[in-house]
C-alpha cells in the first residue's frame, strides 16, 4: 500500500485523533563527550549582512568553547533555498532558480571562511541527499499518523514563508508605498489572505507536551524573555500547521511523496537540515552527534525552532535539542537595519577595515542575547583601542620588557606559592584572578560571552593599575634580593592576568589570542579551559622565553 493511501486510511479510521507516542526515541543516547552546535540556514534572497556575521561567529565561539573543554565538536551551517520567495526572486531576476540560489549560497559559504569559522558542515536544502531526507521524514510523519489533508485559510506572508492568525496581523499603511494593507505584527511583513487545500500537521496535539518540555528546563530556550514568549504562544492555543502548498502556487521545493500536486512547506524542509547534516535517515546506524546541544537562531525565527521543530521531532520519535539560543538583532543608530535606509553593514568590508579578530571581538562583546546590539564604526574602533590594544596588549607589553628580567621558568612554582603566602599589596588583584574563571564560566555556559569577557577586561584594568602602583621599572634597579623577589611577583600577576584573559578570548579571537599566548610562552598544550585558573600556567618543562613585538598585535586603526 502506498504511503499516501496508508495515512489517508489512518485518518479516516482515527478521525483526527493524535496517538500518544513517546517523546523518546529508539535511538541510543549519543556520547556525552560529543557536542553539536547548529547555525540557522540562511535564506538566499540576498547577500550576507552584519547580522548574519554575528550569528555565524556566536555559533563558532560556542563550538570553540566546547572544544576547549575537551568535547568532540560538530557544527552545521548552510543555506535555505526553497520557497515562494526564492521562486519569485529568481523570476524577477530572469534567472534559472538553482543558479540564482548557488550565487547567493556561495556568498554565505564565503562568509564562513571569512569569519574563520572552525570547520562547519555546510548544507544546501537543494542538495539531493537533503531532499531525500525530507521526503523520508515526511513519510515517517505520515506512517505515524500525524499528517492529514484538509482546507486551510489564513493570512500568509511570502517573505516569512508563514501563515498568521487574525490576532497576529494588523491593518496599517505601508510607509514605503503609502498603501493600506495587512501586515504580520511579529515581522512587519505584508500578508495576503489564502484559502487552499493542503496537508496539515497535528501540531495542536503537542501543545501540552511542548509546554512540559519547556517548563522542565529553565535553559532549554534562552534567554528567558524568548522562553516566556514561546510559553505564552502555546498557552494561548495552537492550531494545526499547514505543511504543504499547492504546486500550482509553489513549485520550487520538495514534492510531497506520492502527490506531485503539493510541495512540502519550506520550514519543514529547512528544519530537517539539522538531522541531514548528521546522516539522517540513520536506519540501523547510530547518529554521531544528533540531537543538537545548542541551536543558535535569531529571535525572529524562535517560533519555528521552539514550537514547530520540537513538535515535529516528537511526532517522528526523535530526540529534542538540548538548548535553543535565540539571540537579539543588530540596529544601526538605534534603528533597525534596512537596505532602503542605507544602514546595512557589509561584513566583508568590515573585516577588511578593522581586521577579523577585532570585528569578532566587537560583535561578541557588544552583541545582544536578550537585547539588540547597536552597530557603530566608532564603537568598533573604541573596543579595539581601549580593550584589545589599551588593556590587553598594553599590559602584556609593559610586563614583558626585556630590561625587567622576567623569569618565566620559576612562574609555575611562584603561582603555587602565592596561593599560600599573599602580600597585602596584591589582595585585590589576587582575588579577582582567582574568582574570574568560575564567574566567566557561569556566563560562558549560558552563551553570555560578551558579559564574561567584560569580567576579564575588568581584571585587566585592575592588573594595569596594579603594575602602575608597584613600579617594576623601579624594582628592577634595586640589588636588594627582597626587591628582586617582589619584582617577579609583580610581573607574575601582570602576566597571569594576560594569560587568563587570553585563554578566555581564544573562542572569540582565536588568531590573536593564540599569538599573544605565543608571546608570553604559554605552551600550546596549556590552552584548554582547565588551564584557565590561577596558578595553572607555565607548567610544561623546559626553558621559556618571552617573544618581542606584542605591542604590534593590535596596530592603530584609522
């Protein structure tokens, strides 16, 4: 019996009831040492902007941080290439649709390389193996009785590729055309009334289980403001989800298996990518990394990832993502970025102007998880000048001068001794250095890297104050052994601050942080998170020599 016939017969017998299937899967639990981070797949209707860059870098920082903790890591990236919006854009450009997609997909692939993303698996929804995976996923939902055919009416946004209810739209004047129309409140995009026969997914039957899943963990959707939004949507009631469009309207997509008159809804198609990149359908094999440990998305697509996606996984009998991180957006001049306003930043141009690691640092330090960040060329320069050059590199240069006679070979023992015998002049800085790793980790674990790095730079500011007050350039002139011993203590505290901050910066500015650790003779084997604690540096046997030129790591920018 054909799959389509099977599910129609099932619907007729069960009259729309939802079977209570377990959320768990027959797949074995994955290795806890494996860590899977996903980027959203970007829509190929335009070139990358600075918001895409932020998402890419944030996901990369999360992956690198997990790797520093000894995890075996995987990250997915890619492009979402199906849907009516793409079909219409290619038609307007008088282009073959696939070549149109390829052009823009290549730019997003270029962005991964330009951003120094650490080994992401890049997927296109037009890839044949993904289309096969989507068809298989559809058939699983059919066989398990969660898809039926029915009439659907609602307000549809071509831009969002989504239906909205009466409560989710409003009538207003479009400022770009001065014409009155209906618009989605959530996204601001125009909507049109659509009535059509299509296939529907029994989303309503998963409402209670979705609420239970979200309430079962405080961090499964982060930040809390997004978690509360999702819970409010669910508690207000959930309708069944239209999961196909008539092929007469939408041809550019994956056909419904056994029914070429319908095309699978672009969001079902897109969401399956997170399984495809790990080899779905697995059959008798075990997935290597699925489910994702962290799914990085923008706040505008949290509903699709925190409602539709877990419900689809529940229906398919697959495990749910561990965490959905829905970050905020970027504005410019406190206004939403828009091509029509001319306030969209090109990430490729910004990298060329400021340098990659400076831009990565600014985006992570100033980017918002709960609240929108504001992109400003002046602020990028301020972060470079005051933080990276003024606090970090300047401190490293001040304490690594050859004339100060740093004795790195004794630093391992000195670090241990200072935990037992503390000078009153060092109490404040010692406490900050000792407390920093745990405080930063508690924020990094929530993906609040900007706030965690803020703590690290607060400690660097104190370390700069400490070296100024203790004047190692004066101590080095004394022949008194006690003064010489004091000199090494002062230099140790400065270099320890640089070492800890540099290790914490490795996920964010990997190239410059590694070079700085090279300068202060930290062995490559001592650059994991376990080494980011007071007194844990310079343990590797053998001579250690500071390298010159640290002040040039962050040259002056115009």
